[in-house]
């Protein structure tokens, strides 16, 4: 340690006094690496410091790790590209990269949903397991080639809430005719139960709910939902968001831009995205409890979806997957791998994770209401 400090000091002194910097090699990355400036279109509004912030985490780390040579400027949804058209902009090369939830693009192909979340799918940890070690990244990047993109996981919200409803949902029939902002594939599941789904970007949900254009809306969870003010226009806050057990965001890179990026920069970008993937879920986990407390003290009413509603949705989801797989070979290829992986995960999670979590949760309830002695 001492020796290294001394050598570093000598190198700096030498470079300064003799003026022959070349005889003391500069850090490899700063030497001969090109200056690259990219634009990243985010699907999210700047006000959401966690979901939008994950894109900034990527940009800042890339810039710092390349000594400022590789710069990525992040633009909020709507600044240069509408929030729900980020993929199109990356595919066309309007921007070099984007930060988005790929299930926004299921209108092009439902296979997109696997990159983010599929109803009754994986939780956040399981999503990472499938992506990094279960073949998910390979399968999805093979699929994304048709859209001229390379995808890198870069954020997760953890299990989401089920959203904000003006009226209580007591039976499956209560969903009939309900206009709801809901993300991704879940809309197609709920259509089968009579719900009318709307795909609306994060920044535009509040006005729609306030005006009554929609009756209900889901976004993420307490921390974001409180910031967006949904509690001011709807009273009942449902859980769980069974359509998003662990939705992942991705940095989508235009394939030509990715291929011509120096290997070192590709590695830095991959590492920065992996950091954002951890950073984002950690930030939500840390911030959600206080936000939920604030919502509840402001009059929000928590409600669990009734079991028959969840069961009807699960049956509708399985029906939808079977029908989609029968007519879409790309979907089937990913689904077959994914569903096998999910079922294995569920078996394993019954043992250690579930038992531990349930024990802790039961314990915390006891703390609130101590059992009488004797
Ligand atoms: Ca959501």
C-alpha cells in the first residue's frame, strides 16, 4: 500500500517536472479510447427518482468509469421520445439507447412481456435468476435482434401493488366494464374478465384518473404512487399486483451502436446496468414502508384482492398463455423455458424463503399486539 502510494506520487511528480507523461503510462481506459456521446430516452418522468433514477445511475457510472470519455445523457419520457415509444426510437436509431419496460410493446408481440413481467410470473429475485442463469438473457436477446436491439437488465421494482380503485372490488363481476390503467400483459388477462385496460405512460396517469377517463390505475408501489398523488383521487389501494411480481426494466441499445462500441465500453455499460438493477429495487425496498405509512395516515384504505378474483385471473392468464403459444412460435419458445423455470422456482421458494418470510411477518404482527401472558 505504502509502496503503491509512493510510486503513484513519483509518477505524478515525474510527469510534471520533466513533462514526459508518456514514460509513465496513464490508466489504460483513458489512453486511446474514443470519446462517445449517447442519448438515452427514458420511458419515465423525472419526478420518479427511483425508476427514472436507475437510468441516471447507469449514465453516471459509465461516465465515471471511463474518465468522462463515454457519456450518456438521459432524457425523461416525452422530452425527445414519448414514454411508450422508446423501443421504436432505439430500433430506428433516433437515440442510441433507451431505458424502458419492454412489456409496453406487447402490441407488437406479446413475447416482449417476458423481459419485464408476466402475470403470475416471477418475483424480482426469480427474474434475475432466469435472466442471468436460466437462459433468459439469451432467449430475449435472440428475440430482440428482430427489433435491432441489444437488451441489458437495468432495474426492478420488486413486487408491485395492485393499484388504486374508486370502488371496492369484492367479486369478479366488479371488474366488468371497469376502465383501468394497467401495465403490460395483465390488460389482456383482465379483458377476459370484462375489464377495459388502458396503457398510459407514468406521467399521464394522474390526470386521466382525476378526470374520470379511467376508474382505476396501477403504477408501482407506495413510494411512487404517493408522489404521483393517486391517493387524492382514489381511496382503495389493492394488493398484490399479481401481474408484476418482480418487473424488470431494461436498457435497450441499438444493435449497430452496440456492435461498434469498444469491448471495454460494452463491459462498463453491462456492469453499470447490473448496478442499476440492484440499486433500484434496494431503493424501493428502503422507501416503500414510510410511504405506505404516510398514505394510510392520510386515509387510504388497504384492501387485498379477494381470492376468487385472483383465481379467476390466474385461470384467464393460463388460458391466454396457451392460446398465444399455439399461434406465436417466438412466444412459445420463450414461454416453454420460462414456465418450466417458474414452476421450479415456486417449488424451491416454498421451503426456505417462504418459511423464513412468513415466520418474520408473524413475529412482527405479534410485536404490534403482544399476546396476553398466562
Ligand atoms: Ca405496474
